[in-house]
């Protein structure tokens, strides 16, 4: 896979993973269905876990392409806020647009 393809794969995986906690009612994405519904705290815990998963995938792809570059706290602060920004459509759908009734 080319570097450009790996970059787009990571961006697409981040977009999908950031919205998954808001699109289903299962705890941990594969666990039991939360009744009556998942709390925002559980969704945020899932969001952090998926951020770490996507980061691991990105590190594996980077290692495959060459040597991993050392990263400081600034890198993780920026990628974390980017991940939260990518989660915005799912949050809006779940809490602002969807009609509960």
C-alpha cells in the first residue's frame, strides 16, 4: 500500500470510529444492548478506546512504511481534538437531530 493510501485509510478509519459510539446502543460496540439507552459517559469511554485503536493502526502502518517518528504531547493533543471534531456528526445526530418518540 502506498503512503497516500495508508493516510486515507487512517482518516477513513478515524471518521468511522469517531461516529460509531453515537450510532448504536451496544456497550463496547459488540456487547449487550444498553437498556433503556447508553449514557454519554459510556459513549465517551468508547470514543477514547476507539481513538487508541485508530492510533495503534496508524502506528502499525507507519512502522510498515519505515521508522516510527517520536511524538510529544502536542501530537496527541492535536489528534485527540481532531478525533473529537470527526465525532461531531454522530453527536449531532444522536443528541440534536434524532427524534425520540
